C-alpha cells in the first residue's frame, strides 16, 4: 500500500515570513534610531568636550631645561657659564625602528659606530616620551647634513639648548670639575622627572659637589605637533590654549679661588706633574687649587669620542687625576716643624735643647745607621736651627723619644691622616701610621709588629706616612695661624641668578689646636722663617717685599740600600725624589699658606720653592710673571740646594 504524501501549506509559510520580516524591520528601525541618537548626542551635546579632547591629541608636552648656575671666582671672573648650542635629540616612542635609525645616523656621521651600543642603552634607560640627547653639540656642517635628510628620521630632531662652557679652558679644571652626559648610573641616583630634557650632569669637582644647587628646576611647555610629531604653529581654526611652566635657573656660585693666582700657579708647572694648593689661614678659603697636567673640560661638555677619552685615560702623565686632592705622597721634611711642636708639647725638648748631628743616627743596641741628607753632618744644633737646616738626625732622635702613638695623635690635630673636609668630593685621607693602625692593617702577627726604626723614619715624614697636597697646605695654614684649624672650602657664597643677591657661606672653625705654651708656636714659626733666611730655601725669599716662613721637603720614591748611594743621574726620571715646599706669608700675620709638590722634582729648595714664591707674589703683590720658558723650567729642575 503506497504511503500518504504531505500537502505543502503555502499560506502558513507566507504568514511566518511576513511575521519575521516585520520583526526584522522593527529591529532595524530601532537600531538605526539608536545610532542616530548616539551620533546626535556625540556631535551636538558633547561637541565641546570631544573637540577639546581631539585637540589634546595634537599637543605634546616639551621640557624646558633650566639654565645651569654660573660659577665665578672671588673677583667676579666667570669660570663656568652656559652658551647656546644645537644638539640632536630622539623621542623613542616616535621612532618606528630604533636600531635602524641609529645605524642610519651612524652612516651619515652623526654618531660614531662604536657609540651605538651606549647610545641605545641611554635611550632605553629613559622614558619613552622623553626627548633624549644623543649628540650634545653639532657643528654647522653636521646640522646641514641632518637637515637635508630630516624627513628620513621621524622622532629625531635638532634642538637649541644651553650647553656648559668653560671660558678659561684647562685653568682650575680639577677644582671646577666638569659636566658630562647623563649615564645609566646617574639615572639610578636622580629624579628622572627633574632631569627630563637635561643632557648633562656634574661629574667631578664643584660641578658634582654642588649639583643640586647648580641644576635648578626644569619647566615645560605644550606645543602643537603634526602627524609626524613635528611642531607646528597652528592646526585649523581650533587652536588650544597652550600652557607654559617657566624653568627656574640654578643658583650661581662664588668661589674663593683667585683666577689670576690660579693661572700663575698652573703656568709655573704647566709641563710638569705637580700640584699646588694655596689657602687663607684666617678662614680656610682656597685661593688656588692646581693639578697638572690638566685637560679641557669643554671636551666633556660637548661629549668625548671614544678615541679622545682613551687618549686622556691612558696618558702616562694621568691628566684626569687630581693630584691636589687624591695624590698621596710621603710628606718628607715638611712635617719637621710639627715634630718639634710635639716635642715641646710633651716636654721632651725645649727651644734651647741642642743635639749633635754626625751625619747618621743609630738606635741603642743597633748598628743600623739612619743617614742624614748631609753626609758630613750638621754639628750641634738647637731646635730652630734644626728646622732651618732640616737636620734629619735631630728629628730621628726626637721622634724616637716622643714615640709613634703620641706623635700620630699630635699630628692628627693638623689635618693629617684624615680628609680635610674640603667641599668637593674625591679627597683621599692619606695615612698617619701608628702601632694601632699597623695591627689593624695587617693580618699576619709578624707583620703587625711596630719596630723602633719605623718611629725614626716617621719623624722625617717617610715610611708608611702619606699625605695629599691639600693636607699639607691645610697643615701649614694651621701653623701660620697659630692653631686655627679652619675647614678648607671653595664656595664662599650662593648668588641668586635673578636678583643677584649673595648669601655668604660662613667659614667653619673645626678646632683651636692646643700646645703646652702659646710661645711654642713662635718657635716653629721662627724655624720656618730661618729656612728662607739662611736655611735650605734662602734663595726663595731673596728680594721679597714680605716675610716668608717655609719648609722644604724631599719624598723618596724608592728606598736606597744601607750602603748604596742615591745618584739621580743613573736612575729613571720617574724614580727621582718628589720635591715639596710649604710656606706662609707674611710670617707675622699670614694671609696665604702654600703647598707645592713637583713629582720627581728632586729638590724642594731648587724646584718647588721658586714656584711657591711666584704664587705668593701674585696674591700678595698682584705680580703676574709670564709663564716660564722650556729653558727656565729645565734650569729650575736642575737646581739643588739641600732638600
């Protein structure tokens, strides 16, 4: 039997289709109405809000770096200032391909190929929207080279900034220090927002020590930019109200340095390895702080290339090394006035106590001879004459009686064995030895023993003892001022860059050094006066219009064997003795105390003392001699006269 077929219901299908069409139509009408309503609300009701928001998308905030504070000497001479310069800057978030951009910048000579890695790290260490300097100073030729291809480097642009400039070049560079590009290590220590848009930061000297005062406070401004991120004057009819927060310039500094005296000091040792420090004994003001050889700080301000830095860093004469603050040397005979004062203070000697010098000294029960610089000896000498003639035997004997512990304790009151506290960083402490120090310094028991012979050579500034030139200038100032221990300083006032108002920085009296009798100061001063009037440095005071009290010194670079003879003609130039001279003037009421060190200078009297005289003449008499010729320098180095 055949199955029954189902008859198609056309009417029912038509009804369902019409119902569905109606529902779809209603939905379309409702959705279209909602869309129209939404568009109307956005375009009409919220027009002002979204117009302002869209304009904001075209506004970029650009930092306004603050002008760095200016540095002056005591007489108003500018030592560090700011000058306009063009620098190349990059905003990472606007650069499509950072690696490709750096490679192409190197290809056109705007950055060195060997600096790509360091530049990349510097860029990535900053925020993506920061404008990062990648070249601090561009020449006109480099500006033109970039300008013709500017369209190829989105996110890279040339900006006009104020760059640090040192108008005096190398003069006083180790006191001033310099600025340099902000490194990754610098970013770990600073507030990045405060340094946004800033290319450089203080690296050494005053520039580093007073960074917070010199830096100032950066400002900002809003600028209109186009689709490529380039600034434009206006964009259509709707120009937003652009805000500007002005930068606050850094505080100016007034230094105690006297530029003319500083210049004389540096020119006197221009071609030598030397250091000169001059201090005012009445307040601790540093009048001159010189270290030679030096370097031009403008090289660092514009950005050193790799070869330039290696040439400085690998130079055998170490021009980057601050000998005045960081060079440590045996003080030699310059400490003999202090040993004499210690003997008087501990009542182990009187000004009239005489000792006999036969040219050598031996400890009781020992056959070892500690030799005097004068082989035939000085004969019988009192304390003043012993200082004047720098008799080693006299001070061998006196130091042995005082003992190392008391001697070290007494010398510590004169700023030896510890940083002086001068207001720039990097100062070395030197070394003031004692039995206690030796026990701590060495691990092996046999090395911890203090031997009597070490006390003997301690008395003439040899052995373990080490000092810096600034320490010896400080020591000399304390003697000259009869015990006033002022902390050395370079900054004497802060100057408001807007009003010009100066805020003085008061001097700091650390201590009034005490001796057994106030008259003992005069004994030491008389001995130092006799050094320059009939003693080892008589020629240094010849014809002076003021009185000079000084002390020569020779620091051994290596030890001569017991029976060997020191012959400077047969040893290398860099193995010759260092030359010291310390002095203050006028002797009766000093206004300047000077320490001069000439590495491998051989003779304190022949090499260092004439240099100190030039510095004192420049300060006290305002006499500025021309720099010495090569022949004069050679003649001075060849001159000897005792120590």
